[in-house]
């Protein structure tokens, strides 16, 4: 049994751990063996700390009474873990070993998570393709010539291949949802303040949030229960509510009705992606949920997101442009910082106003239609050698941000969103369906996502082995 522990759902493992049927060391050993077999192929977990994990288990006398019970968890390499190499995917920090942990790491460990490694991320999380000059590229396990997306691509690939029961990720433009879609798993972007962030130089920012990647909605509910906590050091942190995310994820509930848009009125989407998502949506309708094909006016999303994103990069990283570090940065990071430095107070005021309008349009819309469904991504996984997507359905894109609008249009609203697998392309690549809910409606969002997961029948049953050749059919045994 212990040799196959890596293949089990997180909720099953956590229950076994809490009941004492297995030990944290047995689970950790099984995961360590799986990492040794698989990570050389996909390069998802470049920094490992299994010795630290074993010390944590030895010191954790009360693990059996926690939510996770000693479950192994990887942390994204853009978040600090005390005593573990943390590079942010940048040569500037290639040898950085912090003497502290981020608040979210403390929350995971307090919930009984055992940190065993760092997942790969693009430099400073810039770009939705997980590659950097420190560790190289993370490969998509469905086809290792393709991208795992980003910036939580390492986390997504690790979960999809059974190297982690679930993983911590984060989402600025699309960084949880796109990797989830590309890797055929679940990615949840929660509302700001639900998961503590920091320490950092912008504690009041709400564009980037922390959330889980998991193989099923049930596992995502368990992971969110572990991540969500109150931390007074984070000015946005919310006092713990009496909300059982685990129970919500185990209680599938039809939305009754929902709105659907193939492009949110603002994106160029590949026809094959449209068709796969449309087929999934019609299945949901046939299962009893009334469908309304409409969307709110999100036309100001660009005007809100781009200046605010650039400002955040400049505020966080502009010092790197004035010294020798500049030569170590990738072009996308430099571009983001320079864009931010060009922004004036009038630009920020206009962006803030555009964000306020966009948020209220979404909230007003969701009062009538509690959930809005769209494709998660506009394309299927792209070649890993492409820095970003430059062309969709014959349309040339002007910047590396253009193909991310299905993600960041939701980011500026502050609404939670979850990506679940909904089908496959003709080449056998997974396609994601995005479900958007009202702010702080994560419990009902998880219940609806669980219902959709059941109706669509495409939840990952067993982790996949990396496939070096383009898949032509569904991987045998990988999906229900």
C-alpha cells in the first residue's frame, strides 16, 4: 500500500493520516520516490527539502489532530521557506536562503502540512509559461513538448503527476487557473484576504492572491481549509469565518441557473476551445441548470489591470534596474518595471476608477446570475519553447499579456474563480472551464464546482505519467 500512497486523493490520505492508518513518514517516502521517478522528466520541483520535512514530522507531535495530518505540500518558489533556497526564478536570487517563512507557509504548517520542496515559477511570476534561467522550463505532463502555463506551472505539473497531493500556488493575472487548465487539474483563485500574504513591500495589494491546485474539487476544498486563516500581520486578512470548505466541496449542488460566455466579450478564443467548453456547458444545461448566454461589460479590464500590474512591478522591483542586477533580468520583467515607472498619478487614478466600475458591473451581474462560466484559457497548451502565445485563430497579439485576459478580467473584480477540467482537444490535451462567483462565496463556488465535476465526469482519478509523445487519446486510467 505504501508504494502507491502518492497516487491517492489528498482527502483520502488526510483521513488515513488522522485515523493513524498510515504515518506521515510513509506518505513522505512514497512522494519522495515518485518525485525521483517523475521530476527528471517534467522539472516541476527543482528544490527539494525532504530532510527538513522529516525533521518537521519528528517535531510535530500533534500532526494527527490537524486538518492535513502530515500531508506533504510543495511551496511555490516565489514564497519564502525558512532555511530553504528560494530564488523567485531569478538569477538575482539564485543563492538566496531566507531565515524566515512567508505567512502562508506558517499557515500550512500549522494546519499539519509538511513542506518538502519548492515548485518552479517564471522569474518574479512574470509570464504564463514556467521557465527561468535558474532552473529551466517546467514541461506539460500531457505532452512534454508543451508549456504547463504559469506562473504556478511547477505546482500544477507536480499535482498532475502525483508528486504532490495538492500544491500551493498564487494568481495575479491567471497564475493558478491557466496551469490548472493546461495540466488537467483544479485551480482555485480565492477572494483577497482569505489566505494570508506577506511579508512583502505591498501588503495592501489585492491583485495577487494565494490559493490551491489539486486533482479534484474535494482536494481543493481540503487545501483551501488549510490555507485560509487569519493573520493580523496581513492588513487584508479576514477573521476566520465559520465556513467548512471541506464539507462544501463534498456537497455537490446545482447552481440552478448560470450565465455562460465563450469569450467574456473581450477575448479571442480558439474555435476548438470554444467547442469543447460549449459541449461541457450543454451537458450542465441538460443536467438541469438553466443557461443564460450573457456576460457583464468587462471592457475596462485592460484599462484597470495593465497600469495597476505595471505599478506593482515597479513598486516591488524597480531597484533592480539601477544596478548590475538589470543584466540578469528577463525582458518581460524589465518591460513590466519600465511600464510601471512611466505611470503617473493620473494614470493610476484612471486605472483605479476603471477597476471600481468593472468590479461593480461584475457584482451587479452576479446578483442576477450567481455564477458565470467561461473557458479558462483561450488556447490549448502551447509549445514550451514559445515565451508566450502570439497568435490566436489568425489574430496577432501585440504584447505578452494579451492572451491572459480571460484570467485578469476576473482578477480586477476581486471575485473568486475556479478552473476545472471539462474535456479534451482532438490531440488529447485537457481543456479548462472557469466558474466565477461572488466575492467570498468560496463555499458555494466549491459546491457548484463539485456538481459540475460530477456531471462532466472528467475529474482526475489517478495522476498521470508524463507523456513524451503527443497524446492522441485520453491517457488510460488517468480520468474517470
